[in-house]
C-alpha cells in the first residue's frame, strides 16, 4: 500500500509522484484507488483501476536480449479490452536501457475519470526479480 502526496483544490490534479512497490505475486494486478482529501471524516474513494502487469512482465523478461534495439522501439502494444482498465492503446517501450509502459486507465466506480501512469521494473539486490524460473 502506497499513498501519494495530496493535490489541494484542483479538479484535474497532477501528482507526478514516483512510488516503488514490492510485488509479491506477479500474476496479481496492482489495485489503484483515487481518494479525495477530507478535512473532517474519512477520505472518499473517487474511483478505482487495476494495473495488469502481465504484458509488461512478458516484455521485461526479455531485457537481456534487447540491448541492440534502437531507442524508442515499441516492444509490445496492449489494446483496451474487457479484461483491463486501459482507456486507449498502451505501448511497452525500450529506451536508454529501460523498459517502460505508459498507461491511461479509466477509473471504475465513478461517472468519469482517468489516471495516467508509467510503470518500470526495478531490480532490488537480494530480491528474486524477474528470474524466468519464478
């Protein structure tokens, strides 16, 4: 569970926060919930979305073989579907030795709303990482 900074008095907030998450089960999506900030009482949920890691992880496992690819190369395109919360096509890119995926997610359980995110796998010493035998 991670909490970002609060953006006050803004109907179209931009967080630009960078967070790191420890992933226990690579098959489970990351659950994202957006809340408002109340001075009194509990913060109210404003919508939810799930980040499906599977397409990204398929590409990230190949990173050792990608060293010769040109910067900006799209490794995979992921289309919106009934099984993900993507608002439009998402690309997994190889750039400067990094594999990233930008996503525009539709928030569920709310009339309208979207969240723009970027994911990147970061290996941490002493952790299992993306070992193909996981």
